[in-house]
C-alpha cells in the first residue's frame, strides 16, 4: 500500500493506492474514532468479497 497527498477538488487528503500497480483504493482522513484511528473511504470496487461458508443467495 502506498500513500500520496491528493489536492484535487479543493481538498487536502491522503490517497491510498495499491503498491504493486498504483491503483486507487481509497482516501484516508484524520477524523476517525480517536486520534490514532484514521478513517478510510474505501472504493467498493477495490474490495474482494468472499462468500461466507453456508450462506445462501437469493436469485
């Protein structure tokens, strides 16, 4: 994982990118639940979701 300052859209935030290819994963903000917990706004398309064992799907 790599981080870089992003100043687009008039904001200052930290962009989080995949270290291997530089793909955008999320932005990190310093307003998490306490001073040591950052808040990540994760791009849902960057997540790999696994089906829970025994779970069923509708459809």
